[in-house]
C-alpha cells in the first residue's frame, strides 16, 4: 500500500469573535480539546466589527509528528526521495445546522512559532480561558502576530476550494512538509484560515467546520497523508517483443531476481558494485548456444548489466533488476544471471519467459474480467501487512476438457490496475482509487509472472469493522470499476 497516514498530534481553534454578550471578544478562549475545528469570518455583527479591519475571525491550527515521518523515511517505510512522494493535508467536513458558506477558499500556511494545544471545550460561549488562543501561543508567550504568526510567500502556502461548502479539505502540502523535513523551517504546524481578501472585504463566511483529532469518528480525524507509487512491474509474465508500432521506451522490459535466503531477502555477497550480468539464450529445454543480442536502450549487446533495485530513493535489499528490449520471438527464452565470463563465470540464476508479439486489430472490443484475491483471510490483526495476490482471467474464456486437464490456468496481468478500500457497514471510502500522476498513482498494483498484487497496511484501519476491497482497471482509455467486493475484518492487536 503506497499510502501512509499520520494523525495530528495537536490541534485547536483560535478566535477573536465576540462572546455571547457581543461586548467582549473571546481572544483568550481555548478550544484545544473540542471535537470540532472551525474557520469563519464575520462582518458587521456589531458596530465594533462593521469596519472590515475589525472583522471577527476563527482560525484552525494543527500539527503532525514530523519525527515519526523522518524515522519512517530513514527506515525505508516510506520513500526518502522528495520526487517520489507527495504529502496531503486532509481535514474532514463536519456537518452542522448553522449557515454554511458556498464557493469559498481556505488558505493553508506554515506557522512560524510553537504553541500548546490546551484543554478548552466551549466553542459557543468561549468560556474556557487558556492557551493557546488568539493572543497567546503558550503560557506567558504571545504570538508575534495576533491570530498566529506564519511564514509569508508562495513557497509557504496552499489553497483549498469549496464549491458547495460541504467538501473535505484535501490539499497538496508537499512543498511545506519538505521544508520541515530538510530542516529549512521548524515544524510548528499549519494554520488554516480564510484569505486576507475575505477578512478585508464585506461578505461574511460563517461557518466551516471540520472534525478534530479528538473526534469519536476515527476516519474523520485530521491526517497528513504520504502518497507514492510503489508498483513494481516485473515483465517476466508479459515480456513484449520490440515493435516499431510503439515508442522506444515501451519496448523496454524489466526482469526481477529475488535473492531469498532462509525466508529473507539478502544481497548476494562479493558482487562488484552489487551488479550482475544477464545473458539471454534460446533453447528447447534450457539455455543453449551463444547468447542472443538484446538492446539495453543504448546499443545492441550480448550481455546487459543488472543491479539492486532502487525504489523511490531507497535501495532494496536482495532485489535485482535488469531492463532491455529484445526482438527474439522464440517460444521460450532463458535469462541467465551471472558474473564473469569463460572459465571464471559463475551462474547465480536461470529464469525463463515467453515473448509476446504486439498485435494490431481493425476493431476495439471490451474485455470483461473475473477477479479474485487468492490469499485473502477473513480477518487480520490491526497492524498486519498482508501481500494480497489478485487472480484475473477473461470472463469469456471457455476451456474444454483437454485444456483443463493439461494446462495450468495462467492469470491475466493488468498493467494499470488500482484498488480502493471501503468500510462495508456504510460504504465509507477509506482509500480512494489513487489514479493519476498528480497523486502518484498511489494505489496502483504491482505485477509479476503470477499476476497482480499489492500490500494492504491494516494499521490505517479502525478495528472492529469489516472492510471491502474493489478494483478498477484502465482499459481502452477508460477506468473500468470491477464488480467484485472482497471483504475482511480487522481485529484489535
């Protein structure tokens, strides 16, 4: 699963709005323990706020565990490459019975001073006095700027849009998070507020509410979400011959070698530069004769070089890859991974694949698939990370008694396959189909010779509920949602 969620460690609503008496502003009030976060701008509620410069405001401050994120990057749990991963701030809409503005924006900026959360609860009368609040960030320490001091500039902000007002806030804050991770700025959290143009205007925007980190609704708590594409494309099961019908880059295929020692991936010792040579052979029962010429994207060669997989900036232990193009059309081709040559040659592994010709057609047709997860359990303990195997085949496949008796059913590899996760009791979408390069295709499935697969991280899920997995395939230029729902339950650790 190429998604990791980090729950907020503290949040609060700060305001300079008038108290119920419409005489005193609630600048000293604290709402750090409330289950709601609120942002608004009110003009003209009293004579003291009719001037645009004195509009009443409510802002949201929220902070996430940067140390945990940094540790996960160092441990390889999430990528350590800024080009591989995006961070999204997610705040979830809280329905309410007050007036809801429409067609507005909220700015997300980087706070520049530290603050304490506080234990206040009263969001109506502002009777819980404490810090942090509109004036003070912690006991005895005032904000350098009332309402929260923040960094100014395009590199330090982002904007979320709310056409109907009911939307969640889901916004790319990668540029800001990487400033914290790279130690360019201290992690003081985010400030969510209405734009300055609204504050200095004349139109009120009352009120937008989100669930806070103390909400009873597990999946509506504020999260900072890391998204990246973890799909591995092992072409051993769909190795295509080179063709002038496709771009040169599409003729490149990648093969993988997994060095598993006593159940664990391990690097092959004493390899110069952790590299292996790969030679390709034909043969009826094994590699014979001289190695075949292949194209390593730069020239024709009888041998290509493979090395340890570097995935999202992290070198993967014991996983070797090699990429090349080939025009070989033999029924079976053998790939031999080795070091040295002639008498000093040492062979480490011999694999095989069946090259596929790229075909053309004079018409398009829809292919319907039947899908199953072959190793899905009825339940998992929270925190387990099962690697789920997907078996797909053409629905219209019609085997006869001979093919059933003599042939293994080969799974169909879907090169652009995605999954999503729902809670079955109410169909709440927990993880969406993460399609599109803008969000790093973060639920794209991997594949190898045995079909598609993906890792399911149950640490994201609330125990005591059942969940459903659904698939979507990109076919003939369209995303096709598959009809099956695969259910499982998560139990407490």
